[in-house]
C-alpha cells in the first residue's frame, strides 16, 4: 500500500496494490502494519456499507464531534463517486479547506479521513456502494456536519444535486457549525 498526502493535514489517499491473473484479482484492503506508518495504533471497530441508488445524490458532509476521535477509511466497491473531505477542525492550518477525488470500483484508491474532518460524496453513477471502516462506534449524540452547499467551503460538485436527505438539508453552514464546535 502507498499512502499519498493531500492538502488537508492528516488526510491520506491510500493506494492499493492489486495482484491480477487469469482468475481475477486480489487486493489487501487494510493491514495494521502498513497503516502504522501514517496512523500508529489505528484500529477499526465498525464496518458499514452505504448503497446509493441515484446518480447525483449527495450524502454529507458528516463527522462526529469531540470527544469522538473517529478515523474513517472509505472505499468504493461499485460505481463512481466524487468523494469530499472538508476540514472542520478549529485551529487546524487547513480549516475550511476541502479536498476531493473520484473513488470508483476500478481504481485501487481509498481515503483515510482523520477525526474532525467531515466526509461526503456525490454519486456519479447509479447504484453506488461504499465500504466504510470506522475507528470508533457511531454515537448519534455526537453527529455533526456542515451543508454540502456551504458558501464558505464552495465545493464544486460535478453534477446537479438530485437527492439530499432531510437530515443533510438541515445541517448548518460553516459559521454556525464552527460556533457549535468545542474549542
């Protein structure tokens, strides 16, 4: 595995190394020894599968508030997504910046997202499947995030947004979200 830094502090692209032959392919998705190089002691305790039916759907931008220290490893198993991470860590040198890349079923890429960085995506194809690995169990009392169309973040979504959950429609814009964040 190769770990490629991004412009967001602590956010990594994880590039797998698939082995292929006439039968198909094999790829290691996670190895504690490899991940120790960039995130010592990282341990995933929860794995989730997200299925999104319609192209243009946006999910996010979500994170857990402190005291949660949730790392996420996100990988696309089916379809294509425009995957976004936005730094919501007050005091971070990259606060308010975002990074995006396309995750798809063909490329051996994943995104390793540190605590305090919000995650979201837009489906670029129908019937998308994302695999999420989490370093802590989900706590609904700590759910947090910011709107996908926040003017301060100014994320350039590649498609018109065709579907957004009620929860995501009610997320705050960045100034309101920042005011609610613990120091």
